[in-house]
């Protein structure tokens, strides 16, 4: 006979002691511009997957890449304490 066992981690996944710390929330906030820029780039690339990219599509992808690079550069600068 098979026994059904509760997985403790799944039951306590949202317990108070498992909340993100202030440092973790700060890290997420620091990374958020890069995450959103990456999502924009993926969206622009997904649009062109099943068709030949138009000039507008190419410009959209180029802008999204630039935004991602700027966000990553800003994130690196902020992580080093603002030293350029």
C-alpha cells in the first residue's frame, strides 16, 4: 500500500521566516531595470520569430538591446557604489 506523504517545504513555503530579507529586496530592486529591459528585448525578438523582420522590427530590437545594455551598465555602476 502506498502512503501519501505531505511535502513539508510546500506546506511552509509562505511562512513568515521565509520572507525575503531587506537585502534581498534591495538586490531585486537593483536588478529590476535590467529584467524589464530584457523582457522588452525578448518581446521584440518573439514578434519576429515567424516572419521576416521589417525595418520597424529591426529598430525595435536595436532599441531594446541598447536599453538592456544601459540597464546592465547602470546596475554594475550601482553595485560598485556609484564609482564610474
